[in-house]
């Protein structure tokens, strides 16, 4: 190579070395929110054929995001008592599913899944020992809570399942046939509003009777609400107690109880996991 070519090449290399470089494009900040399939205590057994969860044992949900937290702090939604329902509506992937139309056990399973995916399985709360009265912090492990599918009608001769997802039980005293359905999120809202109305006007609470009026579909084939309600109000106490027990027995839900040992006296007590404001706002 000649000296002139060598000088030209060297100059070119020098210019290239000193030329400003174009900054690299920043990495993308896009984030796809993951989803999970949550097992339903009902296994989709007790929904009507036209319900989107009929025959399905899981439901797909998104993980909680910072935007979802805004729902839980909205004064307007909290005042109306619909913050939790709005949160679940946001997290459910299928837009055809309304949280208020879900069985209460399935709704609780979804709330539990949302809490674990959002903040983890540890849930520290202050508890008071029933034996010695000592107050201490206990940490529940939410992932250890188990599903209760309810006692199947095939396992309970007192109750039978109909084609439309309702149950039929023969009352022990009157021998009448009572058809009932399971509690939904909408029923829960109705019962709460009814209770608040009774308190507002200083009327005696009738939560047990109100619950049965809401759930009983027919008595001896009669579906006229006024006649059914009149029977419920005047039915023998033995029949009412039996019917409430039947509802509780077949209701699928989350078993929210865990054994807690007091560090002060050593007493072991089975306690319900409390659903407080700290459930979705852990310390």
C-alpha cells in the first residue's frame, strides 16, 4: 500500500473514531399483565344452563395492577359499597361474567386469588385469644385455605338437585317440599341493604327469615312470592332450622378457618380469617 493510501485510511479511521454515535433506542416498557385460572368451589354445577360459568370449574382472572388499586381507594365506590364488585369486574377476563351473579363461594374464591396475586399469601392481623384475652399479631397463610365444594346431594338424602341448579328438601314437621337456590353476590347486597333499612327505622332484625325469603323458590310447587313468604314467616321453627342447615350444607365456599396457637397461654383455637380493610391493604 502507498503512503498516500495509508494516510487516507488512517484519516478515515480517525474521523470514524471521533464521530458522534447515535444513542441506542430505549428498551420497551410494555408489560402484559399475566392471568391465572382460579378454581371455583361450585365447579360450575349450580348455575343455570344460560350462565357463562355453567359446567365450568375454573375462571380466568388478571393479576391486580396499580390501576386496580385506585378502585379500592375510590371514595365514591366505597361509599356505595361496590368497590369490591368493581374490582372483580376489572379482573375477570370474560366480560360476560357479572360478579353479582356469581355464587357467593365462587366470589370469595376470586377475592382470595386477587389478594394473593396482588400482595402475596401472608396476611398479618391482630387477634385476641379467646382463652386468656391476650392480643398478638398472627400471620395467616392464605394459600393454605381450602375449597369446600359442599356436600353433594348424592351424599345427603335430605336434599336433591334439580335440572335448573336448585335444591329440593322435604321439611320434617310439615312434610312440605321446599325448593331453594344458593346465595349470590346480588343476594348479599340485598340482605345488607335490608339490614341497614331495619336499623335505620329501629325495627327488629329478621336476617334469618329474610335470607330464606330470598333463597326459597317454591313450596309444594307454589312459586307465588307472597304465598311463599307468608309460609316462611309462619313455618314451624323446626322446619326453618332444618332448611337453613340444608342451605349451609350444600353451599360451596372457601373454608376461611385456621388453627391459631396463642404464644401467651398455648391455647389452640380455630379462628376465621378476618376480612378487614387490611385484607387488600396489608401493612
